[in-house]
């Protein structure tokens, strides 16, 4: 009995991450200043790019800034010209998961955790991808998780369980999404996919050009993409998706997610978090350059929630001491950064559902005519 008691205590104390501290080296890197153009207010956008850093709160950005370049360094996300703040709570919970958060941008409605683009009563909510498809838009998703994971899935799937991955995979194949890149190979019937989609499974295929007779799906790992030289990064997949979506149809909507920043937060692994964030920040660099060349594109960067309750406690020589408060998500508000026509809409404090309506306002959605366009 005494031993069982001891084991229980040991298990409880090993689950308690609240005291976990790490020291992280302060980086030394000059800021790479990126050109930011002026867009006058009230300009309308055509294309929308929504870049999501899953699990990125203000301190994930702060620690990445310090670790990558030092206290006075500026990341690419820092150089976005408009900054706002978003609340993240779900329909009936201060704690949101990625499913309810992504449903808020996708549909403009809050829902219960685990639900994907269904309202709390399980009624189907139209997603921004479905809405824009009727207006002749092309659409794409990029994720470093499986393409069926909650954030991308809220754009095309409707289910009361985000964990029904095979059902979600089927919904992706039958959705209007023109290009989907990420992991999740084990969830799809690869023989059947070829009927409807070009299937890419090797990083090298991102060098190739494809015709538009079929939709594209790239599945580069069984589940989430394990980071290695043999696998594509978020940055590489995003650049490929943009090549295919740009100048097609009436405009395009692209969501690109740094999915595993969240996973590193759940693991309380600061070095991994910074590594994942670096890929996300380099993706943002490319996206800013894309807006500079394609001035009808609005870029929005935000997060679904903070993960890990990350705190930066103090400096100790050439290191900072950080502490994680939890292995779960927190209700800390997240940042919203925007660049391009309509970016000025994303200032101040907003609810996560507001992001949906601001995106529609930026492209003057109510005045778009119904059109069809399949690339
Ligand atoms: Zn998470």
C-alpha cells in the first residue's frame, strides 16, 4: 500500500511541469530588414493568405526573437506593419483547442472544442473556402502536421470530432481545396487519390511544374512531417502552393500553418519551439515579399492559442531562463499581424471570430459575383 502511494506521488510529480525551467542562449544576428510598402486605407484585396503559428503566444515570439538574434533583433513577424490582439476562447470554454479556434476564422462562429465547422448544436457552418469557391476563388492549405489536423480541417470539413481523421481525409478529397500540402499519408487511400488528384510524396516533386487538369495533394509523411533534409519545410511547401494558386481564377485563399510550434509547447521543449518558429518566420519573410510583388494580396498572421504558458523569467549571462507553466493550451490572447490592402482592419483588440469578417470585408465579399473556376 505504501509503495502504491509512493508510485502515485511519483507519477503526479512527474506530470507536474509547472517548475520546469530551461536556459536558452541569447542569439547574435543582425536584423534582416525587409521592404514594407505603403498601402492606403480602404484599398480592397483580391487574394488572402492566412498564416497560422499554432500555439504561438506573445512569449513564443519573444523567446524566438531572443534566441535567434538577441534582445534588439527583429524577426520578420515583428516587421509586419499592423499589429492587433485576438481573444481565443471557444463557445463555452476559456480553454480553446485548435478545432474551435480554426472554426472561428473559417466560419465567423464560436463552437465547442473538438468541433470542426459545426455550430454548438451541430448545424453545418459554411467555411470561407466554400464561400469563396462560389465566387470563383482557388484555395490551398499547407501544414507541417497532417493535412487532416484541426487547423486545416476547419476550412473544408464538418464534424463533431476532430479526431475522425479518415472521415476528414475523405471530406478533403471531396472539398473545393485545389492544393493541400502536409503530412497524413497513412490516412488516405493512395490508389484512389490518383483518380481525382496529382499525388506528390517526395520533397523533390516541389521542383516540378504541374498542369491544372487535377487538384494537387502532397503527403510528405505518414502523420506530421518529421523535420529533416529529406522532408519539405513549411516555407518550401508555402512557396510551391503560391506558385500554383497565383494568377488563377478570381483570386485565391491560402492557409499555411506552422503546426508543430504547438507540439513543442505541449512537450515544453523550448529549443524545438524556436526551431519550428524559425521555419514559420522564414515563411512570413517569403509571404511579405509575395505581397510586395502581388499588391492585391492581404497577408494575416495569427495563432489559435498559446501553448505551454511560456514565461521568460530573467537573464543569466548570455542566456535567458525560461519556465513553462503547463503542458496544455492557455487563454493568453494572441497577436494578429497584417500587411497589404485591408491590413489596417486588423488593429486593436478583436475576437477570433472577427478575423473571419475582417477578411471578407477586405475583399469586399458582399459585392463579389458568383462565378466558377476549377484549376
Ligand atoms: Zn495543441
